[in-house]
């Protein structure tokens, strides 16, 4: 019986060591994928024309953000499905509100009969 527990303890210890070793290797590889070992995924630096950000080794400036914002604004101009969803939700909301008002009025009338 002691030999069985000793074998189980050794196997569990070996598996735990393997898991911890794997987690350490994964952490090291994630740091190298992010660009360098001493910096994280995001790095901010102050430049002469403003703040410059670097995400996973890709430099992003204010001009890049402004261009992407203009693209998003242009894309939102022709959002037919969004407008349709807004109209449908308005209709459904008004129908539910009307239905609840009717049911509450009906319940009030029925309760007033029992006074």
C-alpha cells in the first residue's frame, strides 16, 4: 500500500512539474511574440507631434487614428440594417407598452368590481 501511494505521489509531482514548466515556456514565448522580453504588448512614447503608441511592434500615430475614424464614419453613413433594427425595436417597444397598458387597465377594472 505504501508503494502505491509513493508511486501516485511521484506521478502527480511529475505532472505538476510538467504543467509548471509548460506555463513558464508559454509565458516566455508570449513575451517574444509581443516584440521584446522587457516591454509588454503596448508601449507609449511621447514624440514631438504628440503621443505615439506601439502595439505588438506596430507603430500607431494620431494620423492613423484619424484616418480610421474617418473610414468608420463613412461606413456608418449607409448602415441600412442598423436603421431597420432601430425602427423595428421602436415598433416592438410601442406594441409592448400598449399591451401592458391595456392589461393593467383591465386588471384595475376587474379589481375595482370586487370593492
